[in-house]
């Protein structure tokens, strides 16, 4: 609606009111000066409302004007981008840590207390190290000495091994045999070492041979490989991995931290020591 139209509408209302009133009281006709005063007031009221509306609505930003200003500001101190990058990485890391903590808490029993899992070291240790592995994973193979060293040197470390065969069907077959070995009285660590030090691809035959060397029956193992109990143990590892977004091997869990990759024995020692010192894998100060 235009400014003139609004003014006319206002005047019509004013004059109509005056006319209705005059039918009762018969006032004197309005002088031209009074009419002009009414017009001036209507115009002033309109302009005041228009200015108030304009003040409440900020003007649109012209990209052609603002972009050069932003560019100039950033170029004046290029380290701003570095600080932004660091801040972004920190925020993302904190968000990921929060998600990891929540996911680990939700699956606490499946991760640390699953009856089908293999436990090495001290079952009552004050710190637990969980490893997800695949017998055909080269990085897992190279990390085997790290795990052996930690078990040998740390009498208060509990180690939980999670079969996580993701690289091939042969890995799945080997994992099935490994689950049965873990549920037997055989020396699981000897079996574990034998598979990771075997030459070539680790498959069912390699796993059965390693189990037979420990006195277990290859025929019985092969018959039991497809049982629901074995499948359930491996499926639990898959479910945990999905919930925690674990996609590779080896992956470790210490406390509330998910540690992807073979980070080396020194880094693992540090995180374990931190867990004892402050209850977290990374202590402040």
C-alpha cells in the first residue's frame, strides 16, 4: 500500500468519525488549517511507522562489497586460518571423544565382559587393553611383539582379544577355529602366535594345524566351526565395531579411548600408565 493511499485511508477514518459525531452534536465545520494539520499528522505517523520497520529489518549484505573486506582481513593475518584449523580439529576431536565415550558406556559388558572372549594376562588387572584383530592383517602381525611385551612386563594388565575377521572369508574360517581354541583348555597364546607367524595367508587349514599342534582334534574343531555359539562370538565383535565405528585392524580400546592402528608399544605403555595415574588415557598437565 502506497504512502498516499495510507494517508487517504487515515483521513477517511478521521473525517468519518467527525461526521458521525456531528450528527449528534453538530460541531462547527473544520477549518482548512485544521484539515491540513490532520493531513500532516497522518503523514508523520506513517513516516514514523515506516522508519521503525526499516530499522527493525537490517539491510541485505552485498557479497561484492563484503567479500573483499573478509579477504583483506584474512590476508592481514594469515595465522587466523591456522588458528581456525586448530580450533576446528579440537572441536571435531572433542565431539568424537564424546561419541566414543557414550558408545563404549552403552556396550560396556559386551566389550569387557563377554563370556566368549579370550582374556590374557591378569584377568583381575587394574587396566584392560582390548584389541580387535584379523589374522590376515599385516599391521596386526607387526604389532604382535608389542602385545607380547606388555603381557610379559605388566603383571596388572588384562588383555581382551576380539576376533574381528574383515579381510577375507579365510580370515572368518581362521577366526571360527580360534574361537573354539579360546573356549578350550589349550594354550591360546601359543595358537595366536602360531597363526601370526605363519607364512602366507592364514586360512582354515593353517588354523586347524596350529590347533592340532596343541593337542586338539581337527575333526572335532571342523565340525563345531559352524555352530551358533561360535557365530555369536564373532557377531558380537561386529556389533561392537559397528557401534564404535571401528573399521580397521588392529584397533585398541583402553578406558574410554578407541585407538585405531598399530601405534607402537611405547604409546600403549603411556596410555596404560595414564589410566593408572588419572583414570584417563591422556592426563592433563
